[in-house]
């Protein structure tokens, strides 16, 4: 599309948006959730067959708010755990659908509360979506296929009620700005793991020519004449910042260079999908990414990469409980630093055609020191789980958290199970104990919650984990995946 055509397209969309806002003023407070297949989807490639489409997944965070998980420790894990699509890749990929009026089809999307929340955010902007139902032979954790079509964007505001549930919701700011020249997005929420600012995301958009103001808890971004290619230098590695810069740059006029970019596999996955949509991106996966802006993007079909955090979590669960578990579909190259640490702790790791196999028989665990770092370093999202594992090691390990402040909220809950951990600044000194004991504990954030599951698997007696809605945000079918391998785990509703 020419620059003139692009400008006309933008003006047409802004006009449609204003009409919609006028309509909405007549009925304030309403969150618009268009139906799959109405107008937009039909325009962009037709309806998905009604038989396989269901509008909303039954998995709705609300239903599970008061659920608890009961684990009776001591059982070994033996069997196969299928690894789901990565939540942290699925979310930015879904957001990328805002960049094009054509359909983006995403396969292997995990069934998670965060995916549901993001679907609500996208629907509020006018994205039509269809979620395929399960086909014969598919298991509860078989990834779903989403078809997302943003033929017309009806609202450029991402409201507090939705964005406050999940930090990644903030990332819609970049494609909205790129496509329509304006966006108004609530400052984010998400896990309570210390201060998580968005200054670097804003800096990236400003570098691309956006004018940004903060008004009553909202970031208001404007670029009425479109974004312009620029050099963006991140003073600190940020995954969300890199996603934002990429989505802003792909349709900007001219070339952008992103320096000190995040090298996380989820960034590479987003870049690969954007390239399938017609973007011109070089260097994704390295710390310098070059983006040559294109006039418009098309639709595409893309499969979400396997979840490295889920893989590492179950690898640690198997190392903790003992036994022999195949992590089916896992990609070892996505978490080599983690597999090395688990092997050093004493579990046997082998790579097969089907995935990664983790075994530990009888032998005690050795202490291993780790420091969290951006990829390919040890991921912060596995720090809590590794601490749980080290709580049973024969000796003291030092776990250093360098990515987020205050990401040690699991420490006091692990202590309730009998773990001996001393905090000193960004370091936790974990003195391994011979046995942990079951106790009532509280999930505090997504990754911390699952560290309690790992602790409980090896604790004597019963552990009751409260506030498990955190787990539902990030771990698909956790109880069934673990119980099929022999864990004594059940969900207590209400
Ligand atoms: C993403 C992941 C999260 C993971 C984190 C680090 C998703 C949905 N979430 O979060 O699970 O723990 O990467 O691997 O993919 N920072 C700033 N200013 C900013 C942005 C970030 O100072 O504007 C800081 C943060 O406070 C933190 C560091 O940069 O100290 C890294 O954060 P970032 O990589 O941006 O995390 P997220 O993208 O939010």
C-alpha cells in the first residue's frame, strides 16, 4: 500500500472509531465484545465453520478464584507430560493480530486464564475471534487454534478493568498506534513482583515518533502521521520493550535498529510470525534487530513454540519427586542453562526425538548456585521453582535474582513447608533440609505458586495451596499432567 493509501486507510479507521465512541457514549461502561464472524471476519476471509467454533472457552478465571489444590507428597513421578504452547509467546502473537485487517491463525495456543483475558482485551478493540473446539482424540491439554481478525478496530482504549489483570495487555499500545495513529492504554497490572515500570516501552514508542502523555492512569499515545523508523537503544534488556519496539517498527516508515534487544525465544517467535505476515526483520534472537518498515501486513498461520518455563518446571518437579518423566514436545535449546543446573543437581537429563527425559533415582540432590539473567541465562520465571528444588539439597545453594526486585515472595511460603532460606538483598541462601512437611500455603504470584507445588510433591503429608487462580494464569491442566504421572494432587472447588 502507498503512503497515501495508508493515510486514507488510517483516516477511515479513525472515523469508524469516532462513530463507535459516539455510539458508546450513549451506553457508557459497556465493554464491546463483537461476535465471531460478524462483519469483520466475513470481510477478511469468511467465517470459520460453525461446527468447530465456540465463542468462549469454558476456562474462565472467575470460576476458579476460590479453588485450592491438595497435594499429598512422597509419590514418584513416572510417565509422559505433554508440553503446551508458551504463554509468553502466545500473548504477543495474539496482540500482533491488531497490526493487520486479515486473519492471523495461531496454533498450539495454551488454554489459560491469561489467554482468555487477552481475548477480552482484543475483542474490546474490535478483534473478531474464533476458538476451535477439541477434535476427536485430542486431550484436555492439546493446544487450541485461534483465528483472530482485526478487520476494523472499534476502540483504541484498553481499559483499566482488563489491563490491570495482566501486564502483557499493555503491549496492545504498539500495534494500535502503528495501525491507527493513536492508543489510550491503562498502566498495567499483573503479578505483584516488585516495581514493573513501562518507561522503556514508552521510550521505544517515542523514538518511533509517538507523542506520549500520562492522563489519569492511562498512557495516551499519538502519531497521527504514522510511526517513523529510528534507532532504539535499550539501557536494560526488556522483553516487553523489545516486543513493543518490533510491533511499532514493522509498519513504520523507514528502517529501525533495536539495540540491546531481548534475545528470549518468545521474541524470536514473534519476529518469525511477523515475517510470515510480510514484515522485514533481521537479527531476531540476537541483541541487534533491524526492521525495514513495510506499508502493510497480511494474515498468516503460525504455531506457538513450546513453553520453556513449563518444561523447566516439570523437569524440576521430576528431579524433586524422583522417577522418570518424558517432557513431550519440549525443546532443550530453549532452556539449556536450566537443564544444565538440574543435571548438576543430580538428575539425569537426556534428549530424545520426542522431547526431554528427566530421571532421578534415590540419590540425594546436590546444591547448585544460580543467578537469573536475560536469555540465554537462567530465567527469572524458574527461580522460585529452582529454590524449591534446592530446599532439599545436601548443602547450601545461593540463588541470586537480578531481573526483578522483590521476587522472593515464595520464600516465606516455602518456609511454611520447612525450607530454610535466608534473604540478603538480591540473594537467597538456601540451606537444604532432609525433609519438608506438608502445610497450608498461599500462592502469591504465577511462578511462586508452582514452586509450592514442587515443594509439596516432596513434602511429607498434605499441603493445601490457596489462591490457585495464579496457577491457572500460566499452567495448563497442571493437576491432570502431574496426576497422570502418579502425583497425588487434586483440585478442591469452593
Ligand atoms: C516478560 C515475561 C515475564 C518474565 C520477564 C523477564 C511475558 C508475558 N512476561 O515480562 O514472565 O519474567 O519478561 O524475563 O512475556 N523494565 C523497566 N522498564 C520498562 C520495562 C521493564 O525498568 O519499561 C525492567 C523490569 O522492571 C525488569 C526488567 O526490565 O527489571 C525486565 O523486564 P521485562 O523483560 O520487560 O519483563 P516483561 O516483558 O514485563
